[in-house]
C-alpha cells in the first residue's frame, strides 16, 4: 500500500491547524475509516518536566533544538511502514509534555503540521507533498495574541515579550527561508478555498490510484 505524507508548514498562527483540520474534517467521512490522520509537530516539543516552571518559560520554542525531531522522523518512518505509533501530547500552559500519549494508526494519507517541518533536512525527506502557509507576520501576531490568551493560558505581556525575543527572530532565521523548500505556497491559510480543494482533490486521486 502506498502511503502519502503531506507537510503543512508556516509561521505560528499562520493558519496551519485550520488548513489541516478543514481538509481532514471535510474528507474524513467520505473516505474509508482510518484513511486519513493528522499529526502536529508541537506534540514533539521536548519533555521539560525535569525543569522548574520559571526555567521552562525561558525556553526558545521557535528554535529547532526545542523539538525532538528525531523521534518525529522515527514515527513517520514507522507509520509509512504500516506501524502504529504513540504520539506524545503537549501542554502549552505547563510548557511540557503531558503524561498521556495518542495512538496514531498508519493512515494512507498523513497530514503533518508545524512551524519547522521544512527547515529540517531529515524531516523534509519524509514528506511527499510540502505546503507552506504564507500569512503576513502582523496578522499572525494578532491571531497569536488572541489564541494564546484564550487557549494557552498566556498574558498579553508574555505573548509580546516572547514574540520580540524569539518568535519573530526565529521566523526570519528558520521558517521564512524554508518557504523555498515547499511545493505549494498558500496565501490566506485556512480560508483559501481553492488551495483546500486542490489538496483534497490530490488526496482523492492518490486514494484511487
Ligand atoms: N484565514 C484566516 N482568517 C481568520 N482567522 C484565521 C485564519 N486562519 C486561522 N485563523 C485563526 O487564527 C488562529 C490561529 O490559527 P491556527 O490555524 O491555529 O494557526 P497555526 O496552526 O498556524 O498556529 C485560530 O484562532 C484560527 O481560527
Ligand atoms: O511551551 C510552549 C510551546 C510552544 N510555544 C509556541 O508555540 C508556537 C508553535 O505552535 P503554533 O500552533 O504553530 O502556533 C511556537 O511559535 C512557540 O513559540 C509556546 O509559546 N510555549
């Protein structure tokens, strides 16, 4: 059986999750059970439970070193080879992994979304289709402020300080240059109906092959 792994990369709050989830939600009931699955790169942030909370707030979460990409690569290889994996789960409010894992079965179509997927050479090799969500950074910042305060237990001050210290500089160092590794660059992210339909059509075509 041929399996296809699709990477959806882009800045934080660019719309990667919305784009991925829209494709997943619109296809999941049309396809055979278990044909499609989604994995988030954020699940592979390193475990920091050994560090005091104050230290965890100082981590640069936008640098490749913050992730356990080796484990992610290993899981993607296992899924491609038809094996189920236990994906970690991440608690943004506590800045560390939670105790639980999530079992992901080897789907024929696997969508992977995250900020640094295309900047890592080893990870890039795992992807058959590479998409970059290209949203202006000021729009990402506005969305991130709202989302992080509502859903990730953050204050306005902490979002702004982190944005200046790491999020913005790491975007220009790692994420923006990785755009050129993409097969498709998508504007308007999760609201780009044409781009969503193109990926959906490609998925349906691959499943018919
Ligand atoms: N095109 C869009 N227009 C308006 N809001 C959007 C759009 N794309 C995403 N959002 C909203 O912005 C926030 C961040 O989007 P999300 O998909 O979680 O970003 P990412 O996964 O890239 O961090 C969410 O609240 C989401 O609903
Ligand atoms: O403990 C953490 C872990 C991550 N972050 C921030 O999350 C984004 C990546 O997630 P998106 O869903 O793509 O926005 C990254 O920019 C990190 O800065 C965090 O703040 N705290």
